[in-house]
C-alpha cells in the first residue's frame, strides 16, 4: 500500500471542474474547404481538460480556468492549431485546420482517449481515469492492469504484460529511466507505484513494439511526461484512515516550485481490519517530493524532480509456509532525481538533454532464517541527449545517445558464514528513428538501436519497423522489432559473462474510434532467446521461450450521459525454459485468460462519481511435487469486484471512499509444499493468498488556499 492519498487527488480536479464556477468555450472546426471536421481533439494546453468535435464540427469545452488560456486542436492529417482565448471571449471560435502529412505518433488524444501510433499503444490515460477506476485506489499501475495485455498477478501488484515478467516492463519519467518504480511491501501484499499520476500530463502505456529510444525492456514501456509549467499557487492537506499528506505549489512568472509530504501508518487500519500477518511493527512509509520548473521562454523548459521515501515494517512469519518462525524486519530507503532540458529552435530542431539518478538501499533481518541478515544497495545514473527535426512533410528524424552506469552489491550473513558480492557495469547506446509519411493515410517508422554492455563486452543491435494505414477511419498497424535486456542482478553476480536476453515482437492490430466509442484488436507473437538458464550447477544463456495471444478492447462513452464503461479481454499462451525451469513450461505468473469490466457514472445532482470494476483471471500454474512434470497443477480462477465513490462536500472539501473484493472471494495465487506423510503423495500444500481479502479506504481532501481545488500531489 503506497501513498493512496497522493494518487486519489484527481477527484479534486475532476469533480470540482464539474461543480465549481465555470466558463464555456464554444466553436466549430473546419477543414481547408470549410467542411466540418468530426472527432477533432480540442484541449487546454498544460491540462487534461479536453473534448472533441461532433459530426457538424461543433465543440463546447467547460472549464474553471481563469484568465487567458491556450487552446490546442489536433486532428490526424492536419497541422496542430493553437489559439489564445481571452477570458472576455464570448463569441464562438471558428477554427480552420491546415492539411499536413503528420504521422500518427504526432497525434495525441487527451482527456483519457487514446494515443494512436503504429504499435501497441493502448492509451493516453488521464489522472481522472486512473483514480476513478474502482479497485485502483488511485494507483497508476493497478489502473493499467485493467487494460488488455496486462495480466493479473494479485500478490505482486507490478506490471506483467503479454506473458512477460514484471522486470520486462520499464518506466520512464520525462524520457529518463526509473530504476525502482514500486514500493516494497510485506508477504503477498501488492506493491504500489511510487509516483502520483498528478505529476504527469502524459501517461502512455505501450504493450509492445515501442520505439528504439527505450531500453532494457522485453515486454513493455510506460513513458510518463510531467507538466512543463504549473501556473497556479495552491495549498492543502489530506487526512485519511491510513495517514496524513499535505503540501503546495508556489507559482512565479516564469517558474514554479512544488512540494509534498506524506506519512502513512497501517497500524490504525489493521486494528479495525486485521489481516493474516502477525505484525510486530506496522507498515510505515514517509515520503517527500519536489519539482522545480523554469520556463525561460516559450521554447525552453528546465525541470528538476526529487523524490525520497523510507519504508519500514516487521512481522512474525507463518511457520506453515516458511518451515520456521522468524521476525522479518525490513527498512528501505529510495531516492530518485531527474533533471531535463528541452529547447525548440526557430529552424525546427528540438533538443533534449537529461540526467537521472536512482538509489535504493534495503536491510532485512531474519530474511531467510532466524538470526540472519540481508543487505543490498543499488544505484543507476542515466544520461541522455537527442535531437529531433521534421525536415519535410515526408521525413521526421530523431537521433540520440545515452549511457547507463549501474552498481549493485549485496551481503548475506547467517550464523555460519558471510557472503558479499557486487557488480559495476555500464550500457552505452546510439539510437535513431525515421518516421516516413508515405501518403496521408500510410506511414512507416524505421528505428534501430546499437548497444554495448560492458559487463560481458558485447554489442547488441535492435532494428524495428512499424507500419500504420488509415482506411476510412479504421487504423491498421503492424510492428516487428527486436528488444534486449540484461539478466537479473542475482544471475549476473554468479556469471558476468551471460548474454543480454532477447525478444522479437510480431504485432498486428486494428483500431477504430467513432462517436465516443473505441474498438481495438491486436494479435502478437513474442520469441525469447538467450534467457538465463540454471541447469544443475551450470548457469548459461541457453534459455528460450515464446508468448502469443490476442487482446480485445471496447470503450463506450456514448450510451448514457455522464456514463462510461469499458470491456477488455486478453488471451495469452506463454512457455519458457529459463531460470530454474529446466523444461519448456508455463511460468507461474502467467494466466491464459484475463478480462475486465469497468464502469463510471457521474451524477451531478448528487455531486458524486461511482465506479465499479470486476477483474477476472483464469487459474495460474504451480508445481505439485506429488505429481509428475513441471508446473503440473493449476489454481482456481481469480475474481475481484471493486467499488469507489467520490462526493463533493463543498468546493474545497472532497470525500473519497473505495472498497476492493466486495464479494470476499478467497483468491489463491500459488501453493507451497512441505513434506508430510499424512498428506497425499507425502506432501502438504498450503495456499498462497493475499494477507487480506479486502481493502477499504476513506480520505478527505481539503483546500487551504488558492483559487482551485487542492491537488494533494501539487504538481
């Protein structure tokens, strides 16, 4: 459980924007022949407030923003249109779009709609979409798990995408890599993301076939983009059943400074809703984050973000699962610093330079047996620079270089020995992407990445090709590309000569959006090679495997006013021979069927938003030593019905409540076995399930100052 209060802050933006004093901006969008343009995307720059034009080109956007605002209009096949709208503007706007062979990756649909791209780009999600998704509790990663391609691994909480492990999915903030995006929790407690969705104006999720600019991921990437400016000063607090948060933003003419502090302690919650863990010290986390922005002119942005958190807890382990009773005690410190520079020149070049430093230190007492200790420390320095330019309507080029410098060390001590080991290495890369607008309806993206890894003195090349074709509003896409990633640290410590692990993606998809309805289908095949394989005492890179499947998605915002529902389904068949799997088998985290039904209903007369989500996943494989074969049994299916409610008590007070697994289903993720002559086959199986079948949350968000509602993340 991680900073729930921070993530639910959307409700102060989304609900207040509905009920507070508002202004309406109306107009009509036309093409070069003065014919109406349907489904043009109209939004206020720097916000998630947006709408789209109807069949006659008309649009109406209601906002709380005061003063002059910059309105942006985007439409596939047309150049971006921007206009400054004064507060006194009352007459409808007449917007004429200019044709341009822009590529699909230049078209971003805001306010929770999709970003279209010639690859598996399922969504450009808003913070409002994230926190009002029942069951997400405002967490970025839990919300993404409702989308097709993501698999349900309930005891983890991390992203598992299209048959891949969680480490195969990488997170980037402002194009800079995040080494440790998740919190640490107790046994079988799902983790949470460390970062508030309110930091970001762009939240995109790629389930495969992504650009060569992103490194060290075999399955997916999550690129997050923070706001370039924060022009409104504000302050507020958020008391809740699990802690207290508060902070604010101070805006200046060309800069802003934001800060937020958050403390959470699950002791009071566990006293009311006890779980299955025997706590010695309840889960506690203290976090602080700050961001500084400088806008020296309209074409130059400097941004620096700093985030720190400290986690601690202790509990008695379950002797039925562990074969021993011990008092596990964990303390963890995590630091992330990110600094970036953007500059757009008059000649059309876009320059970027950035640096990011990630640091995590963990200490665990009684980690495996009573009296032992485990310590590990890991850090990464990521440096990157690139240049982008559209030379003609036909060609757009992006070229860059980057370096990762990494260090990892661990120490384990028990009553008889002390073991220490460490690794230091770097990853250097050159990447280039050429986007070609072959016709108005056909585009191609050619990219390649050359990467050198010092730990094994090897070069790796990763070419990629993506095609996209628009046929009367139906988008067809195809992608093929190679991706690589170094093995886990625990294997590199044993054998630094292991090869980079590789995966080739083959993806084909169809996308269509009409009248606030979205349809999408994608089929994929992933081929894994050079995976780390532990066979007896030999550790090598001879592992291999595959993952194949189909993803279906449907989203409807037009059935009723203020009502939205979503259906997502994924079929996946994955097998691997890798790590401790000595034969080709379905990995324990893999599920064949995943389905999600989610709905949201806004009732303005009652000042509430209701959210309901039902998540289903078929059973997961596990190894029963009493039977022959590897991964020879399957658990029962997973199902969770979740609900959330948001109530606007006043313009400066929001109340949010959520509950998970309302039906109280006993979901089982795995089984552990101990020798027992009275059990079948001489073994006794103990189910591995969540430490708690439910989670309840109630929080109050209070604005202390400022003209807008308090956004607890303050970014």
